[in-house]
C-alpha cells in the first residue's frame, strides 16, 4: 500500500528490457547513438513537430532549470505559481542555472489565471532598468495539487505571454497523466496552444530516470546543448537514457501507464468518499488525491503499513477526530488489491 509518490514505484518491465537490449556491444557516446535518432523521430512524430529539437536528461530538475536558462536572461524574471515545482522543490536550481534570473509568483494557488498573469507581468514595468525584465512564463502540467490546465486555458495564458513577447515553458513531469486526463494530443496541449518548450517526463511514469526536453523553435537548440554539457548533464553512455525513452514510447506505453495510474486514483478517490470523516480537498484529475481523514483513521492506516504524505500533524498527538490532510499518488504498479486493502482499513474493517 505505497501511495507515497509516483517516484517510489518500480520501473516498467519494457523499459528495463530496453536497457538490457541496449547493453550489447559498443555505441557512439554523448547522444550520437542510433537509439537517440529513433527517439528523436518518434517524439517529433508524436508532437507533430518535424523540426523540433529533442534532448534527454536524467532528472526533472535538470530539464526545468536548463530549459528555463535557455529561454531567459540573468536579468529577467520567470513567471510561475507559488506551488510550481521550480519554486518549491528545486533548491533554487532555476535561479542558479539561469545565472540569477528570479522567479515572480503569479496568483496564490497551483494554477495561474489570465488576470493573475497580467497583474504579475504588470507589476514589473517593462524597460525600467531598476526592475527585473520580463522573462518566460512557466506552467506546471499537471500541477503540484494534481490539477490540470485545459488546452483552452493554456492557449489563453500563452496569448498573454505572446502579447508581451515572452516565451512559454511547460514543466511536464506528469505530462502523460495530463494528456490521458484531457484526451488530447501532445501537440494540442503544447505548441498548438502556444507552448515554446516542454519537458515530457518519464521518471514518474515508469522509467528509471529520463526526461525529454523539446524545443519547438530550433533556434534554441545549440544554446541548450551547450548548457547541458556545461552543467554536467550530457551523459557519456547516453544510449541508456535513449533506451529508456524508446521503451517508454513504443506501443504507446507512456499513455497506457498514465491511463492506468489515473484510473487507479479515480477508484481510490471514489472509495474514499464513502469513508467516515473523509473529504476530498481538490477534485481528482490525474493520479494524485488530496484528502482529509480523521487522525484516528490515519493512525490505523499507518499502523497497517500504508505509505503516503501527511501534511498536518502530529499524527500521534491530538483529537482522534481532527481532520489531517494527506496526499495519495498512484503509479502504474498500484494494484486493485492495494486499493481495496487501503479502503478496508480506512473503513475500519
């Protein structure tokens, strides 16, 4: 019953097999491997973007920080929400790799709105030498609260960015879960809505550690290559990154696993609604659930070995009926039996 994170689950057998298959003989290094050629072709086809520049890195933080560094200047500011991963979970890596560009927070939630973005951009008058200059707009899809932007919402935000001459970047650590939830194509959720660059995450959805960074404007390519190398994120034995991504992309595995994780979370959320004292905090849209349960229920679940994030506390001291918020995350490997057992314990069975 491990619902701690989609980072904690096992890798997909097909991804592991792809790495084993790649582990034979010799291969050109530093991204010159034939597997990377196939990855590039597959992603260009998937995104309906034959001119896109495609790169692989091993972590989401590297993807975000290097992409934003490529899209910004040190004297600029990146517009993101207060709960964006680049603000809350990356130890100032974007600021470091951009050479000092700051982050300007848009709104007060996990999703930004057009009005909030306009206000945030307007808070820094353009052309004033004393202010940070306007830089990229960064969207997290899905957000850190498990919510998603619709394609229309993305397009509206991208239009505001374009009106101010700003590029847009999508942090897609859970990109597949968002595509699965929206029922759209990767192209519709990115460049067709106005996104200039995106990370397509693999790590949270069944890979060992690989993220694709895709620029829809080829003029960004060379700078990203230089920044990737300079930051020590260009792998010598790159074929093992390529093999992971290739195994992930074949036969639409990337989408199937996301659909499975989302469906498991949907069943878990539906079951939680019937638990005494439970309240769903945010409507479930992808594979994450935020809910409250009474302290006594949490104590029962934890004693039975359930793993998940608990945001309020302390667990062992306080009224038994006090509601405490938790986050439950389903990855591709969560079983129906795991969910049934969790719900049974929550019900007190």
